[in-house]
C-alpha cells in the first residue's frame, strides 16, 4: 500500500504536512505557484500588513557558515563550509494588501487542493490598530485564504506594540487573537516568538484568545558576528547594526525545546513546527513531539528560492519512514505523532548511577518540605 502523507490540521486537509514558512520563498504569487508545483502541501504567505515598509539599505539576509577545521563562524563564502544558520533583518512584505488581493484568489484557484495560509500583522496600541487586524483578516479570507497566521513574532520591530513585542505579552496575544477570531470564518494560527522566558505562558494566551493552532519558532533574536580583522559586524549598514533573527540548522535544538514545552503542556492542541528543518529526520523531531505540520524557510531559500529539492527529499523521507515502520502498524502521521513528548522530564527525574546521593540540587539535610525532586 502506498504511504499516506495526508494530514488534517485545524480542520484543513493537506496532501502532505510540509509547508513553506512565511518568508522570501512565499513573497510573490510566482514563487507560491512554483512551490505548489514542486510539491509543498501548503504555504504561509510572506507577512502582509497595511502600511508600506522600507527595508535597510543593504542585504536583508546572509548565511553563517562553519568550517570543519576551524572554530571560526563567518558569513564570508568559503569552500568546504557547512551551513550554520541564516541571519536576517528583513521586514514584512514590501507589497501592500492591495497587491496581494486578487493574487491570493488566483493562487487559490489554480491548485485548489493546495492550502494557502495568509500571514498578517498589525499594531496593537489602539482600537484602530486592532481594527487593522480585522481588516487584514477579512480581506485575506474573502480572497480565498484557507487560514490566517498571526505574526506575533517578527523580531526586528522598533514599535513596542508590534511583532515579537506582542508575542512577549500574553494578554496582548490573547486580545489580538480574540479580535481576529471575532471576524474569522477560517482557522487562526498564532505564530509565537521564541524570545520569551516560558513560552507556555504565551501559548496559553493564544489559546485563551481562541487560536486554533500555534506555529513556532520564528527566528531567534541575535546579532551578526564581528569580523576579527575589520572589527565590523559582518552585516551592517554604514557600520551600524540592530538585532535580527537567527534561523536554519543552529536553531533546530532551540526551537525543539520551545515546542516540547508547549506540546507537553497542551496535549490536545495543534502545533506547526518551524526551525532548522531541511530533511525528514529534522521534521520527524517535531512530529514525535506532537506537531501536525511543519514549516521550512532557510533551507528553501538556499534551494532555488522555493525548495524543490527540499520538498522532494521531505516527501521521500516520510514515505521511506512509513515503509520502514509499516510493521508497527504506522500508516500515517497520526500513528506516530507525539509519541516522544512524554520522554521530556525534569532533570532530577533522570536516573543517576547513585540515586541515594542526589537530592535535586538541595542539601541532603534540607527539610522534607523543600523536596528532593529526586523522584
Ligand atoms: C529572510 C527571512 C524573512 C522572514 N520573514 C518572515 C515574515 O515575514 N513573517 C514571519 O512570520 N516569519 C518570517 N521569517 C521567519 C521564518 O518564517 C521562520 O520562522 C524562521 O526562518 C525559522 O525557520 P527556518 O529555520 O526554516 O529558517 C523570515 C525568515 C527569514 C530568514
């Protein structure tokens, strides 16, 4: 029997669980159509806003590379290097809502079985700003979007009421999600920032506001490294830099830790995993933690802009995985989704060679109420 890659996520039927994340690969209708032809099950558009944006006067994204025989990480292109991460300070779509309207409809009509998610973003500092979320949501859903993803996670916004600054405030997350849910007739996903202390708090805010799913992670707040020769940041404009976002291989373990916190806390909720995925084994991590879809950005950017090889390998990897595990009765993602989430426990619950001498960091003589945390 051929492997069944189909999944149902937030009520939507995907032909496979692999999506392009909101980023340059989905910045235009041309790219999105190519992505669908290449085999992606769905796409999240580059984030759409109401106001024009102007990017910095210089490159928006660069790739940090590592060498096998040197500790140096650098954005300089050198032979024999391996990709470490992407670093970007790109803002949301530089095309206004009007540009997208009509195009979303055409994209959706061309291959109707492909899933189109519109990523949207507005401010949150006033009632009017809140209404902007509704304007964006209504326009995108009327134009054929199957779901909305709320960008509560862009890491390079000066405005204190936008992007990851919303994503750091669980009450604001709740309010924004609720405001969109008031007008949405399609599922609403909340994309959270990993730059918080305990992401379970922000996830709870999103679910209280009515989010149908959480997407995580956006890029991690970071700086480009300084060149030891020139003493300049490897990415700068006239010597100046601001914080931007780290993506790609380096963030896979970081993003998994964030995801595990959430899927452990909300076992009955839906999650879309993002961060460091280029091959099926990476995606498998997210699935085993409980995610129902995954999204890819950096790897696709480096593969003909929309990731034709990446999606081919993801699909083949999942088919082979299902064939290899057919003897376990696994025929589809739901048969193995989440089976490793309960393996993550507190440190003191991990077996020691000599349990008797470990008291979870507490003094052995500490009163019983402090708890040893050792059991
Ligand atoms: C150049 C660039 C632009 C991005 N733009 C957006 C965006 O507009 N909206 C958004 O939600 N995420 C954006 N992201 C974040 C990605 O969607 C994704 O969450 C992140 O890159 C982690 O995935 P990766 O490790 O596969 O790159 C962007 C990432 C990059 C590298």
